C-alpha cells in the first residue's frame, strides 16, 4: 500500500511541475513552490528508505518522478543558456 501511495504522490508532484494547466511550480506565488519542493523531498526520501527494505520498481519510479522539480530547473537553465525564451 505504501508503494502505491508514494507513486500517486510522485505523480502529483510531476503534474504540479510539468503540466501547464496544473502547474504551480515557479509561478507567481512562492508558497506553492515551497510546498511542491517539500512534497518532492518527502517522496524522494521515503522512496529511498522504503526501497532499502523491499526492492520494488514502484519506489524507483516514485523517486524519478519526485525529482521533477529539479529536472524542470535543469531544463529551464539549459533553455535559458541557449537563449531560448522561458515563456512565449
């Protein structure tokens, strides 16, 4: 049950980071960005802890999806370094 809950939370982190209609990460309000980062850290830490006890691909995928805010910042940094605009 824990692995499904972590996976659902990691999907929520990915949706709030990547999908434009639900994106709250790096918008005008700072509290949503902080909450998404806290949720992402929570998902990553607990997926690593639970993966040590019982090896499962659910925890690995949860960890990867939990890294979505960091991956988003890397992609934005690459786009800005290449001179591409961040927003249309």
